[in-house]
């Protein structure tokens, strides 16, 4: 299999797992519990354009939700690829 085909399959697997995790809502409780803490910490960072607190909370919630799902999908794709490699080279 060519190198570009392998990377295309990896990317497709990563996006599929990310989408499935986002639909399942598995990281929703974690993100919901951390949204005020992260927003409070980010209020100490000076920005050029201050945003209202409720807008920052919702933006941080969405960003963290995507980030947690992407990290989990990357880890799952890595583990899946290693398992397939071990099975093929057995």
C-alpha cells in the first residue's frame, strides 16, 4: 500500500473515531465540570478584546470538548494501528 493511501486511511480513521466520540457524548461530563475552572484561569490572561464571561464559558466548553475527543481519537487510532501491525506480523 502506498504511503499516501496509508495516511489517508489514518486520517479517515481518526476523523471517524472523533465523530463517533462526539456523537456519543462520552466527554460531556468531564468538559462540563471543567468549563468554569478553565474560564476562570483564562481570565488571568490579558487579551486585546475582552469578551463577556458567559461567551467565554461556552467557547471554552466547545473547545475543550473537541480537544478531549480529538486526543482520545488519536490515541485510539494509534492503538488500533499497533494492534493491526501486531496481528499482521505474527
